[in-house]
């Protein structure tokens, strides 16, 4: 009976993780394929990496995306931390349910809904206030902040709940004003969570196709938009090379985070 | 002294109001605008819709056009697309449950060290681009792709299976993309479970299957619901995955809305499609919201 269970346990885990990881591994493997036919292996080659670095369109799209992602992550962390702290520590207030709904809906609501609604906001603002005049990097950034903020709120809110309140209470009892308590006591304890939230926001912004499609304008083609317009027609080997580089960066980043955590633990 | 109480009314309001206003301005208001545009007429110009209210010689004229909605409910294609989107989302959610539950269960019952590593394994794909991971499936599912090569090499099939650009490919892509969203909340519930309850069931003579059905399953119910909503709601409006993996006849409401908006530049129609989509999602959204509030209150 026990052995059968062990077998089942390993079978489930191996099949499950194979399902999650085979696509990722196949991307990396085929990026080194010599053939133009992405699915037929004909030999090891780095030529797709070379053609990737000659691809000015893809590179400038990547640069724009990195800038938008960094600005998105920073703004989302600032606003999301504020909103998450309110959710965790202000108790119930009037309109609490609406607040929870607004703050968590972007997590699940289909991206096309977020995209069209943000676009209509900017179009209406443009015609009523005369600003923003057109669409571009700025509007993409604003849309991404709205999306990422929801994730930041979830992370911050659950971390604030786990904090030891006695530290805050001690500071308050010693006469520190609440705002000072927040910046001097709460925020430092949140630092690892904020870093994680920043990185997650960065990743989400770097990956978004749908919201960017609605909010982009002439001259503002982000990396996912460029990739999407290429791959909807089929396989593109230079995209495999790009994917392999991004996956490599994530793997290195994860290993680094793991190493830092272990060193601190020791 | 609690921090919440130390913020006296003016300070407390100062803390609450800014994020509240921000959300009203950037989430609620845009959505109300979608409702508004869905009732206006289409025109060629900038913006490509007519205003709802016009002031002409001291007379305020309000024009509401239900054209989009009438078309939605009379054209069978739209009705079929909505029904199909709900079906696709339901089957995807069910598949995530069947595949995800055993995975979450096995991770939760692993030794603590192994558990964290396995959990990292589930989270890690989140950090790589979903677009690129879905793209990878094109290479796997194509007629000359990895899967067909493997199956033919094993001698299981003689002719390649047609999967790429079919509904099956869309299901595979959706389950693949949303599986971690189901596993994570479920895992959080399973790992918190009081194991003494299970031991009590065993001591009372329950067989493993019986103990699972009458103890573990009911205790993980909220995790299953949370995970199911995280899969079902976004799947209904999914655009990228059906566009990349599905065929021309894979009917999904997100794709229809996209076509109305970008190809036909019929913004009022696209807005009406969106409104009805959200209306259909109201019950699952309420369920999700209920879950969120309860989680906040349980702490």
C-alpha cells in the first residue's frame, strides 16, 4: 500500500513538472538549432543569437519595454504599498467592500476589459481636458501601473499582516508620530516583500501584450507587441533566441536570490 | 495601542482617501466610460463614437443607442461565442482541478525542505514571459512539432496528429498557463490543514480514499473555489492564447471584441461586447470578492 502511494506521488510530481517545464526547455534547446525550420534539429548553431543582435527593431522595442517596466514597477510599488497598508491596517471603513473589489479585480478581470476601459479613459480625458494628447509610452505605463498595483497590494497586504505589531506599538508608545512609525518601523520590515513586488511588477509589465495593444500609439512598440506580431504568423527562430536569453536571466536571478537568502540565513 | 487607532480621524482619512480616489479614477471611472460608450453611436472620426449628450440652443439632447446590445442578442454568432467562451473556461477550470489537485496535494504532503523547492518550481514559470511560453507550444504541437515527432518515434501513431490551430491546442495552452494559479491557493489551504483530523479519521478506521473524501476535500473547499475563480474569470476573456494556438473558428469572446475594436474600429460595439462579458462574469466575480473579504477578516 505504502509503496504504491510513493509511486503515485512521484508519478504525479514528475508528470506535473514535465508539463510545466518541457515548453520552457524546448524553447532554449531549439534556440541553438541551425535549421530555419524551428522544429527540425539539424545541428548546433548560434546564428539566431547573431541575427537577434542585428535586429534593430527588436532591440529598440526591448529597450522601450525595459524602461516602461522599470517605471511601472517603481510606481506600482509606491501606490500598491500605500493601498495594501490601508487594506491591512486601517480596519473596516466606509466603502470597504468597494475598495477590496477595486483593488483586487485587476487580478482576475480579463485583460481585454482593462485595456479597453483604460483606453476610453484616456480618450475621454484627451477630449475633455486636452491631455493626454495621444497614446504612447506614457499611457502604456499608466495601464501597467493599474495592473501591477493589484499584485503589489496582495503581496504587501499579506506581509503587513504577518508583521509583529509590538514593534509598531512600542514606537507609538514612545511617542513617534504614525507617519514616522510607518517609515522607520514598518517599511524596513517590508523591504524584501517590496523587492519581490517590484520584480514581479517588472516582469508583468515586460510581458503584457493586451493592455499595451490598446494603449500604445505610433512609435511606441513594446517588445511583447513586436514578438506577438511576429509569432502570430508562426514560428520565428530569433524569438527562440530571445526567449532563451530571458529564461537564462530569470534562472540566474533566481539562483542569486536563493544564494543571498542562504547566506543571510547562515 | 493599535496603529489603526493611532491614526485619528483626519490622519486616517488622509491615509485612506488617496488610494481610494486613485482606484475610483483609474478603475471604476474607466469602466463606467465603457458602459457609456457602449450606448453611443459609431462615427468616422476622432474619437470614433458619438457623444451621448449634446447641448444645442439651450436644449439638452440625450441619445442612447442600444444598437450594440440589439446586435449581440439577435446575431447568433455573438450568442454562440459567449456560450463557447463559458464552455471553454469551464472545461479549462475542470481540467486544472483534475491535474492541479494531485500536484498541490503531493507538494503539501512533502517534507518541508522538498516542499519549498517544489513550490519554487511551480512559481518559477510566473517569472518567465507567458507570451513566450505559449509560443513554445506552437513548436510542440505543430504537425512537424516535438509531440508528433515523439509519438511517431514511439510508434504510437503513423500520421501526425492535427493539434496546432484547433480547440484542443487552445485547451492545452489555457490549462498550461493557468495551472499555477490553481495550484498555489489550493496548496496554501492544504498545507495549513490540521493533520490530526486526518489521523483521527484513520484511527476511526477510515480507508485512505474515504478519509480524503470526508476530511481533506471539504477542508480544502475554499482553496478549490479560490483557485477555480482565478482560472475561470480570466479565461472567459482570454485573447492571446486562442489567437496564437487556436484556429480561425475557435470562438472566444476576447477575440471577437478585439476584432470589433481593432479591425472594424467599432468602439461602441466592442464596449457593448465588454459590458455583457463583465455581466456574465458578475457571479464568479462576486464569489471571488467574497473570498477576498473573508480572507481579510479571518486574519
